[in-house]
């Protein structure tokens, strides 16, 4: 489609409105009226910036660096009683609190605590950016402070390595959104990324893997043959830590133990149970080879932690603790002996014993450990904080035990999940976590009482990088979901709601553009909402923003040419066809192209019954899904598919009237990797009265296999037979044969549409 140029209505609105309050992300706690109309400070009139506190020199420096990154003329550092920003550190303020006050003579005062002045400057940047674009914009008067103290983003640099320059850009993104914690996932099965002087092989060997798995080719495994390597020297780390400090970001380093350790064990196999030789994993998942629990291993890890603690001033040191297979420990004489000596009843308690030793060590150095919620199993170490990722349960349990908690539940905070229509999004681990969902997150569980709630420090999002190999892709996954999470954590209960946020975000995108951020454009995607009316499919096109245009095509329909969508004029599909639609705002920010097949047939919206209901796991929308005009795609990613296993369903469609039936298209799936097989037999019978059925077709496994083709479709001719009821008896595949994924389990049959014509 051709791009068209339009001035966004929002921009027009601001130009017309003149002096207008700005939008800031995350939204400030409160904006107050100025005492005097004369106190309106115009952004465009600000020329100078000054402070009499030398402690703020670093904040000023970062501010001017950001200004120049944005391509703005510098605001000159100079004492001035007019047209100036005055920075004042005030001990009466809480650390992260600030006020932006508009004074007479075109002076803005930013007054705040230890970190607050910096946050005021971060707000000021957004105000200035808008001031450059809009006429006579006024500086808002703000009182601002965060709701939560842990406002974090995580980055996995093990599965894929990202250079320190990118890590710094990532930290900038955090700081710009007043996030204060960067969780740096430095080690895992697939790569060790931090130099440890005492154990040089950790990086010599552990930071190199010979290749990576291609997409999701686990079975059979396919590798790409491309080596991946990289690590940060201690000098690099010191540089990044300093950089983060200047942006008021604390870095929490993570050294994974006792699991996710294969890269380390490749370098030092003596700390495994088997002492075998290993290589850093080339595929994703969890290695069964974990650290042994003997004393030598604990000392090895303490040595590593010594160097880590010397590099990172963080109060919290993350020691991993997630996903620890117990296979090796169960057969390791040393581990079993440890269990006997210390009266540990199972391997969970052994893990807990292991973590408790590390906890004691780190505590003795004046720091605290934080670990993934598995560290609760077998008993929580005395001073440990818990990062709750498998839902919120771990966090709730830890808070009840009076331990600090950081929430990062998968459903809201896993930014390795997809954020839009899966057909358009880059390859991802799966899941669906759109920005609206992130924005709706409430980090403090309602089940906790007031005292327990105090242990919820905040939340963070995790960017695991199994399927993310480039820095652009990291940015795409992180932003703009990061903006939503930042507001959840900063604004807390005063968060103004999705509509308000998305409108501010639209303006905020222009700010992000100044920093060359490769944010996801999924929020600009068109959604097609279908309604079935009199055997036709009526489609409304919806977008989050309405300032731009939607262009569409109905291929195979009545209007194949490119059209401009008019609101309140839904599209009517009388025949099956393909819909393409895209949203445009000016020359940029258009979303992805929507492409959907629309099936029009006699069974649309008709009553469908089945002797066996689909499995509760695969029954979203229920049986009506089989006649909703939407066919599912392979692989089974969408909720379009209904699934059966173990029992053979008999499905009946009541078409409402008797008519001549020409053809039945069954949309089904073959995906042996996921235990999904074609039906082994299909019997079709027809009836005019719903009582007496006449068998029409019986397809064997071979006929089904041969007839099944593109678009996951199997067509069965109905020979122009007159009927009102159609019955379909499906025979599921028997238990999965030996050597296939899921051997011995019941096979699945999946259906997404039954199109009768
Ligand atoms: C689980 S979250 C993991 C990571 C994976 C992630 C993928 C956690 C503590 N462990 O090792 O990368 O899932 O989403």
C-alpha cells in the first residue's frame, strides 16, 4: 500500500490549543494550579540552567547529554534570575520525590531529594521535547514521587550477547522512564558473560558456544552453525555500573545457581556431580547438569560472588535459583551424603541448604540475596528476597513470611512474549502479553493484609533472549511495554487509566524517536471484528488511535481495490475472501498489515453440538468457534483451535433449513511435534429431520492424509445432497507410537472451522 502523508489530528489539536499542559510518561502523581497566571513559564523561553549544589553536577551532565542526543540546542549552564531552570536539592524531600515549580520571571524550579532532582530533569526533557514542537507550551507545575521502590527491567545477555554500548542505551531507556533497577542476567546454560579474574576459563570457555538452535527445531535438532560469543570485562562492568549510577539506576547482577550452570560447568566440570565434559548449551531449555552441592563448589561460588560484589554496589545480589532439575543430585554420592549428614529429607531441602549457605555468605558481606521463587521450596533462607515469576503465589507466600518481594509474573511481565497478532510479530517464545495487559497490572496482591503489603517492593519485566538475537529486536520487545510498566510502578494508584495513557503514549512515541528507539508498532495494528448477519460476515475495523487512516482491500470480495475505511461503514463479505488492512499516520507509525481469511458459508452462526465437548484446555469460545468464519493457522498458536483427545466426538450442525449441500471443508491440524494428528476416520451423514441420518461419506486414514492440504483444509464433496443436518463422526488417532514426541500419550485432534457450502 502506498503511504500517505497526513498531519496527525493530535498535532493539529495542540497547535490550535496553544498554551497547553504536556504529557509525561510515567504520569506524575499530581499537577497543581499555578499561584499566579504570570507564573506560566513558556518552554520556548527557557535558556539557562543553574544549580548551586555541586552534588547535582552529574545530573546536569546527563541532562545535557540527553538534550544533545535529542538534537536540541543545549540549555546553557549559567546563574540567571530569569528564563532559567533552577535545580535545588532539598533534604526535606524523600529520595525520589521532586517538585517542578513555576515561578515569576520565567523561572522553573526543580526541587527534590537525592534522586528526585534527576527525575524532575527527566520530566523536563519530555516537556522540552514537546515545547520544541508546539507553540507556546507551558511548563506544568508538578509534585511527583514513585509508588514503588523497585521499578525494574531485566535483560538476559546469556542466550544472546549484547555489547556494553547497548546495555547503556537500555539503561538510558530505564532512566528516561524513572525506572531505577536493572537486573542483569549474566550467566546461564548457554553462556557466561562476566569476567572473573580467579577463574578465567569461565569466559575463555563458558562465553563461547558453537552455534544456536534454528527457531524451534528441537526435535529433530537443527543448529545454525554460527558461533556466539561475548563477555564483559571487569573494566566494562565498572564502566556500565558508573554509567547506571549517573542515571540513578541500580544494577542487580545475577549469577545463576545451582541450576542454569552448564556454561560454567563447561569451564570447570569439577563443580558438577558427574565431572563429565560439557559445552555451553546450543538449544534453549534447562540443563540437567547443575552445580554439585559439595563444599568445593560452594567455595568456588563464594569466590565468584566476591568479585561480583566488588564490582556491583547493589544491596541485592541475584543468585538465580530457578528450574533446578534434581536428577544428578539423586544419584550423586556426595549430595546424598550431604543430605544424610544434615538430615535433609529430600532434594528440595538440599537446594534450600545450598541457597542458605550462599545467603549466609552474602549476608556476612553486608549484602542480601534475591532469587527466583523456587528458592521458597524446601524453606526460605533467612535474609532472602523473592522474585515471583510463576504467577504471584511465590511472592504472596514470601510476603506472608515477611520477606521482601519483587513481582514479575509471566502473564504481565514477560516481555519475551508476543505483543500483537502472532502472524505479524517476530518469532517469540509464545504467550500473548499486549501492552494493555501490562498497563492493567497491579503489583500488590489484594489478598495481603496491610502489613504484608509492605514487603512488595515493586515489579520488573523480564526480557529473556532465546528468540531475540539483535539489539533492535530487544528494543521492539521492551518498548513501549516498558512505558506501561513504568507508569504502573511510578504512578501506582493514581495511574489514570488506559485511554489517558495511550493518548500520552502516542505523543511519547515522538520523544522516543529522538532517541532512535526501535519500539514495537503493534499498538497501531488494525483489528477486524467480525459479526455474522444473515449468513454474511460484517467486519468492523478498529484501531487504538483514530487520528490516521485505515486503508483496506477485500480480495476475492466485491471491492478488491484499495479503499479508505469509513468509520460506521462496516465491510460486508457475501463470499469468502481475504481482508487486508493497515493504519497510517503520516509517513510513519503505521502498524503491521492485517491479513485475514474470511470464510463465508452456510453453517455460519448455526447451532453446533457435539457428543464430546472439546478439552477444557482447548475450548476457548466453545463449539460456535467451528462456524465463526475464521480458520486457524499452523502452528497451533491462536485460540482458534478446539482440541479433543482420547474420546471420539460426533459433531452435528443444524443449518436451519433444508438445502442442497455441495461441499464440506474441515479445517484440521497435523502437528506431530505437539502431539496433534489428523483424524483416522471421518464419517459424514446427512439428515433432513435430525432423526434419520443417511451415511454419505466415510474417509479412511489414507484418504484423509491424501486429501489434507494447504491451509490445513480437507474438502469433502457432499454431492448436492439435500439436507438440513450434517453429522460428522471423527475417530481420533490411537495412542502416540514409540519414537514420536509424546509417545504413549493420547493423540489430539484439532478443528477450527467446519465450512459447509
Ligand atoms: C523461564 S523465568 C526461565 C528462563 C527462560 C524463560 C523464558 C525464569 C526464572 N527462568 O530461564 O528464559 O522462562 O520465558
